[in-house]
C-alpha cells in the first residue's frame, strides 16, 4: 500500500492522497484520546505505537476551546512526525507511513 503512494506523498500530502485517506478514515473510531491534562510522554508513546501499527488513526481531543484543540492536534502530530489529514470538531486524523506495515493491523491495507 505504501509503495502505491508517490514519494512526495509520504511526507507531504497532496489533495488526491488526502481525500483518499479521509475516505478510509471515515469509518474508523478514535484510538487515542487527549484529556484535560494535555499531552504527556505516555500519550505521545501510545500515539507512536498506534501510528506504527495502523498508519492512519483518529484522535479525540477533549479540550473546550477550538484554539486549544488545534494547538494540541498540531503539537501531537509534530511530536509523532505525522501528517494531519483532517480536523473535524474534537477529532483529528493523523497519518504516518510505515515502511513495513502489518497487513492485519494497517488501516490502509485493510480498507483500501
């Protein structure tokens, strides 16, 4: 699946790739949740593990203010070296390509 993505899409996402990733992520449930205490090393570690396993994940951010949600989402993406595919309300979609994905766990392999 990763090999089908152009090299420039593995780091920066173009519109066509972003649209395809949003289609796959539509049916996913959030696997990581950011609570009132914000980001921690444990949260970043769990997000890195989820991205390594699934490549494409949803994250729920339980902050009240939109600016706080945007800052937490961008900060988490930067800390995990992931791309933000989409933001809707309190949910963001993150993508990070895995060079050797497990076909049983990777959302890209399972749903494309």
